[in-house]
């Protein structure tokens, strides 16, 4: 009954005054379309003004800030200070390049011949990035109180140049009607404005159910803002315009148990360590004799690496670890890809089935395992990452040891934002994020920063691979500071420069904090 | 004034009855989180029921279907018939593998040892794909008429585990308050239900502006549904939970003219045609002496390809064109990548600056050029692609010659869904879509199907490269049918089988229509 009551109230207004619908995305009706990037429309400002009015309205004295809650609200200018409360792990620096140079602004700009030039170049590039990624569907819209109108507020979508019935709405629509109802007069069929009026409520009500919207201009990944007005009230809603997403499904058979060779490819990159690589391959073959192994090789004098189910790719000399990772992953055709370093060794604890199982049974896109040193020390390298608004100087990147939650049903597994360099992922997801081929020696963290917000990442401590080397790994507790420094300072200044540039320019950070 | 009036009406109800806010995403308060894929919550059904009620309500007779409009409404079961109205282009078959086998269901399943098994496997894989990509932010929500409550309907977003002020809302929020107001009593601070009540409207109003929402469970790319109730009315809105996207910016300098060598890399793949490759490189060097050229090579007996700014990658023998494309693109570090075949020849008409210019000045992600045959015939291969719902048997793929619109300010350029195999794209976008490495000989169309909905694609007829060969290309008008057939039937049955499988299984099509 309540539903009916509302309907009638709504329609008295409507029939009294007629309904006007129009959309605000003005463009020529010719077949020519303007695809210059644009940030918003007059409507956007209108929405924001309405919204501001709502806030500013109402004056009362006597209120008391709750510090504990208020302090949790983000400001739009993060400050570049290391987190005092965090404790320090030995070696953890290693995974956070230039952690000793938190202020990327300073570090990058002071070494740059033209600081002002590069700053404005970055601002310019960021601006066009924002324009390209802008969507009206992200604009804040507020539903007015006591609107006589009933309309969808989200979930309306139309395929490019296709037609839909405005769903679930007894009072909204655009452009045309799929049927005409007796005693209803319609103006503007097939146009950007349509006016419906009738002396008969029920007839108007029925007519409103036949209103259709047709998308006429194809502008991918955008949305059309429909404005709906009757006297004293205006409402907005968004129709998303886009192709139906085409799925990427893998035909990997449907056995009872997971057939690892059919659904997993092992990818690695080698340099100066053919002996280690051979040990890795031999250890894999003990447990997975037919799984495909893709090897990216940037040695100066490559040696043949042959054998069944082995694919050997030869790169220009010294292209680096992450160009190699990107190459290897680009060649994978199975549903999942496992990343291993060339000095890892499979053991009875290296159960790939467990990784497949959690990826199959959860929404995780990528799951990391654990790496055991010869010393017996085992690391999972679980970290959380967050990005804080920093205004026009750039944002702040915060990295902390730890994880978000334990995963229900998988007591050894947690949700995190960054994991160790022994992980299995959905191939198409890992390919989408990719590894930055500019990074020669370090780039593990960079991958997880690029994955932020697009990959759902887990870490399981009960899937373990052994590490043959005792050098070059951060979690090796027996590692001497001497060796570590030796490695660290063996990096060229250019190499460090690239990392600072990636953080400052590519990702637009001004600051980085970590343990 | 109207704003104030609404506010008061809204708040009379509110203060009379108190406001209850709670969210419907129930979970344990422990640090353990269930990330099994789930499609929707009880709320989803509730929303849909409300929505159905709105439609079913109202009974009138006497209405007349408008055939011309009604026929434009999509059904949920596309039929597999070729479009009668389209005309036939010679050779266009070539670009649409197995165009002579429209019905993929039949073609794939009849050749499969276990049709039922593979069908259910596809259904299962599609189901988990949908579960992984489900978001409450896509659920249809309808704003009830005459609600006394004012609330945001879209655009509210919170970072994982962070806190926000419920924006623009005089009457909505969850969990806690950033400040307390005199004469307002609050129950449930810091909990999933909060009740605010006050004898004083203005005080309650002020209090409502301090309501905060804190995200407590991190579940990437999802959204929290907040339900808001006062007597007789309930409203819903969505808070998106997600990391702030990290941009990918390229530091390619900021000259007045475009510095092609700094912002473009040329990528190609070679097989059995080192002579052609040499001609291509020589022609490029006439116009762009320092642009980087990345070459993927899957010859059985690779020959060295050297020279400044040349990167030569050697693949396992016969990996195929699209594994090669994916490899080459994976190594690019510049802002843009240009794809060329190894038998193309640059001329004075091959102005890469024009491609860069349109990519810089529009929202296009990729722009195709034109290829001129030795006969003088020039082709742009412009097509539109659309996907139509086909229910549980799979969807329909429709390919047509033509384009969507001419691009304002670029009279030689149009918006299309597929272009010729001479194109420039934003490197990170082309890498995200990728080329299917399973496809050995053909896969051009497949790339644009995978790009559907994620890449914004254009085509310009005034940027022209020459084609050295007279064989193996579809638009070569002098091509004899004999040579064409020879090429076509040289493809192995396995190769054709893979294409059918890609369309049927990976992309889940049951049908394909084209010119």
C-alpha cells in the first residue's frame, strides 16, 4: 500500500506539470564527434553546488570535536614524515629502494638540470591522465529529499549505440517511447528533450514505463548524465555507456585434481647463473616433469638451455631482471603463471596445487609463498601499501610490514598488498600489470605499486621453495652488513636515478615512508 | 529557500523518529575475512524486489507498441544469422578467420571428444569470472519518491581501512561521529548501527554533518552498501572501497615539437624475411635515425640483426606472430609503441608525428594508419565490433565494415573498433590488452576483440606506410584468388581449431557474423 501511495503522490506532481527529460551532454547531431579530453560538464559544477548548499546549510553552536575519530579523516596534503610507531627490521631497506631518501621531490629535482621544467611536465602529463580517465559516473550526486520523482540512482547501462528501457522507473526516461498510451501527449520523441503529459495519472504512469533511451554518440568508457525536472525538483542519474566486457576464459580441462602442467607455466629470468638454473630445472622436474618452463636470458654469451617443455628466449645483453620478467610472462598461455628466481630449488614443500587451489576458490588474483634460506630462515615478505593524497606536489606512498586479514578457510594465508618474489598469479592479470622493463636490478616493489587497486593479493606461509644462494636476498638473517652494502653500492648512480624518477614522475609520488 | 524547506521537512521526520544507519555487509569483527567469491548479498535481492514492485504497479489498457523503437531493444538471446543488408568485400574473409563457420557452438563442439564436458567447463569458468568481477556498485538501485532523506547516490569512495565524512549528506552516515553536538544523543558509535536522536532539529542537523564512515574490512574493488532507514522509508547508497589508482606517467621531455625518438618505439616481428626486415630498417632510418626498433625473431636459424638503437630478441623456433608481437611490446619503455609488419617500408607519408599528435590531443588510446600496396591501392581496414547478449549458450560477435564517427579537428580520422596492422598506441594500454601468444598466423581481429571496451581506437587515412610484399595481405586487390587460397589452406587444422576454441571458449561466443 505504501508503494501505491508514493506512486500517486509522485504522479500528481508529474501529471500536473508534465515531465521534462533531457541529457546534458551536448554535441552536434552530425556524425562528427569531439573526443578532446574534457573534465566534466556544467552539470558537474551544478551538482557540486547543490551538494555544497546542503553542507553549508544549518547553523548551531556547541559541538565538540572527537579527536580520535577526526584524526582518521584524510587531509588533502600528506606530510612526508617516517612513521614513528613502526619498528625497524634488518635488511627491510633492501626491498624499498632509496628508503633513506624519503623526500622524492628533493632527491629527484635537486639532481635535475631543469627542475621547474620537469615539474610542469609532470603536472601536464598528470592532467591529461586525469582527463583520459575521467568518468561522469564518478561525480558525486545527491538525491534531494521529498522529490516526487522515482528514478534509478545507479546500475543503468547501455551498449554503444543501443537502446534500453529505462529500468525500474515509473517516472524517468529519455528520447523516445517503445509504445504510445491513449490519452497521453508526447513531445520530442527521438530527441534529447521529451515532454510527457496526460490528464490521466494511470495513463501517464503506464506511458512512463515505455520510455526508452538510445545512445547516439559512441565515447567509450564514459557515461551520459540524464537530468530530470519537474517544478521545484530536479534529479540526475547516470547511464553508463560501454561495450559488454568480453571474458578471458582458459580451457584447461576439468579433471578432479588440478593438472598443474595444463594450468600453470613457470617463468624465470637468468643471468650469469646457468648452474643455478640447471639445479632449478632439475628440482622442478622431480615434481612436475611436464610443466612448461619459460626462461628469459640476457647473458652476453648465451648458452643453449634445452629439454622437453622448456622455452628459452635470448634478449639483448644486460636488459635486466624486469624486462626479463615481462618477456617471460608475455609468452605464457596457461591460466596461471608461477614466478621463480633462477636460484630457487623446488622441494616436497613446493606444492603448486595449494596455490592453484586458493586462486580457484577465492577472488585472489595473485598468491605469494615462502622462501627458505639455507640457514632455515623462511620469509613471506608480507607488506601493506597505501597511497595518501598529497595535493599538487604529488602523493605519499606508505609501506608497512604486515597484512590486512587472515583468509577464512586458509589459516596459513593472508590478504596483503605486496608479497615475496615467489608467487603464482592469474596470467592475464599479471600481464595487465606488467613489470617495468626500465628497471634492471630492483623493481619487485614497483610491480606491487602498479598492481595497487587492480590485483587482489594473498600470501601463504605453507607453500615453500628453497633458496640456493646465500647472497642478494634481504631476508637472509645471516647476511653480513658488509655483503649487503657491497651489493647496494654496486648499483650504478643511473640505476638509482631511474628508481627515483619512476617514483617521482611515473607514479607521481612526492614522498615515501616505510619500515 | 527551497533547500531550507526541504531540509526542515526531512528533519521533522528524522528527529521525530530518530535515524538508524547500518550496513548490510555482515562479517565477523575478527581479523579474518571471507574472500570466497560471492554474487550479491540479501540486499541485492531486496533492491531487485523493490524495483520489480515499481514496474508491476499501475494497470492501464489501450497502448500501442511502436515497432521502430521496440525493435531496437536488445533481447537476451541473439540469433546466429548473417546480416542480410551488408555487402561483401573481396578478401575480407581473410581478416575474419572461419567467417564461413558462423556457428561456433557447432564448429567447436562437434569436433570435440567430450562436448558436454567442455560446455560445462566453460559455464563453470564463466561463472567464476563473473563472481570475481562482480561489484555491488553495479547493482541497480532506485531512489524512492518522497523520501524525507537526503543522501548521495553515487560518487562516495573510501580508501581501504580509511575514514571519510559522509559527503554532502544532511541525513546519512555510518559508524561514528567526528564531533558531538549538544542536546543530541547517539547510540552505537564505532559500530555497524548508529542511532541519532534529538529534540532539537538544528542540533540533529548539525550532528548529521559529523557522521563518519570507516572501512574496516579490505576487499579490493568492491563496495559497501549502506542502508538508511526511518519510518516508512528506506534508502540505499554505495560506498566504493578501493586504493587510489596510481598513474603511469612517461617522462618524455617537453620540447615544442614531438621528439619521436624520445616518445616512440617501433616494434616488429620477423620470420623468413631478413631481406625485407633490412629494407624496413633502412627506410625507417631515412626519417627517424635514432628511434628504437624492437625486433622479435622466431626463425629456426636466427641471423644477427645489429645497429644503433636496434634490439633483437630471439624466440624458440616458430612461436608465431602474436607471441612475437607480445614479446616486442613487452620490452617497450617509451610512451607510445608503433606496430609495423617486417615487410613495410617508410615513406615521406609515414608521419609518426601525426599519430603522436592525435594521441596527445584526444582520448584515443590507439590510432591506425593506412597501408599502400605496390598497386597504389591503400587500405585502412576500419571496422566496428559489437557483442550481443546470447544467454547461457554464449554471446554473439558482430563485425561490420565502417566506423562510428569522424573525429572533430581531424578530418582524415575516425573512431572505430578495429584498424589495420599499422598502428600506434599508448604503450601501457597496448600491454594491458596484449596479443594472444597462442595464435601463430592470425590474431589481429582477436586483439581488437580483447580491446573492446578498454581501448578507445581511431583510424587516420593520411598516415601511410608502403607494403613491400604482394603476398599474404588481404587488401591487395591484384592478389590472385589462387595465391590467397594457397595461403589459407596452408594453415594447419590445429591452427583453425585454436581460433575456434579462442572464440568459443576464451571469449565465450556462440556465434560470429561479419561481412
